[in-house]
């Protein structure tokens, strides 16, 4: 059957990209790391939901950190005291020891004092046996979260090491908003076979950055592309968001699209389209990102400067 398909419709099928062995390894690691991050998020959400049922005081005590349950201090503390009764019995000395075990180096005494007070704050409690059982369940969920965190960190390190060995790494990370890990995710999806995309439009369509225009009679509709590489589109969304904070040109481009009537997602997708078009240009010509070329000043600004 496959031979007959190639005999009759060979022109309708594209050859697989001839990516290098290194970029295939980067793709395996980058996708595995992304999956590990998703697993870590799911495990963290399960544990948080469970703690909310019997130990809300713990969530309030550790919730001020951006990492939340993923922070080593939060996990070490819960492993030592998975129930409100056990947490309330922790002394300042024990808390200082736990903070050091989790890697805390500064203001240990102040943090131990804060946790000592927070873990003794009155809260709604379950029945004693129920609370103990829920603590055992929390410990089991915590072990799953610990394993997911270790996997995500280990794969992130391996992905970064493999990516930095690739000759395209310097070009990709020259773009605002792309670091070693996010750059590896982008490289993993576009590959290093430069004949894969005939022009920037092909890469934009593959990433879902280029819209689709449908016309029928006098009606014309422009809509977002649904069929795309979902991993590349997800990395591109975060890339564009981060680029706005590190590039004045990217921020100005986004603001112009918003002023033109685009919603946030559409304006950010338009910025991603511009950035990935620039990436295709830079990879093809082996040159680093140049802010002045990628985002030239509007003509009105140029005329005012010339005057």
C-alpha cells in the first residue's frame, strides 16, 4: 500500500527533514523536559488541591514564593510535618535546620521566626484520624512531586548542554526572549535542515504564526491557524511575551498592533510572526539578531530625526 501511494501520489508528499544527529538528540531532550514540566505542574496542582482540604495554613505559609510548592523549602517543610499538628510542634531550631537542608543561606533566623508563627495560626481542622490519613496521602503526593521536580531539572540541564553544542545556538539565543532552554525547544521543532522551509512564510505557517485568509464571494475572513506544531506555537507564545520585556522594538511592535485594534493574543501572535521570520532570515544567512534591522523606526520618527 505504501509503495502504491508513493507511485501514484509521490508529488503530494514531502520528504522527512534531514536533521542532524545532534538536533534530533536536542529534540528528544527538549520534548522530554517539556513533558516533565507538565507532569510537575500536574503533581503540584494535585498536592495543592489536597492540602487545601485539611492544611490551608501551610499553603499560606509558603504561598508567598513565586515557585510555590515547587520550591525546595516548601517540599522539605511538608516532608517533615505533613499535618497541622506536626507542623505546630516544630521548634525554631528544627525550622532553621530544615531551611539549611533546603539550601537557604540568608536570613535563616528571620524566616524560621516567620514560619514558626505562620504554622501556629489557628485554622479549621479535620478529625484527628482523618487528618493523619490525609497527611499520609500528602506525603505520597509529595514523593511524586519530588520525582517530577528532579526529572524536570535533570532534563533541563541535559537539554541545555546538548543545545549549546549546536552551531545554531549562538544565533538563536541572540534573539530577545530566548534563552538556552526556550531556544532548545524552538530548535527542536524547526530542526537544522535549512531546505525544509523554502521561505519564512513556510516556517510561520508551521509555527501557527501566520493567519489563514478565507474568501467567498465578497466575504473575506482572517482567522488564527489551528493546524500547527503545538509545541513550537507554545514556545513562540512565551518567546513573544518575554521579548516584549527585553526589546524596545518588540514592545513597540506589540503596542502598534494593539492600537490598530488587535486583541492581546492576536498582537502577540503577530509579534511572534515577526520574530520567527527574523529567525529564518538569521539562520539562513548565519547572522545574529539585529534590533535596528528587525524593528526599524517608523517613517514618521525617521523624518523627524532627519529634520
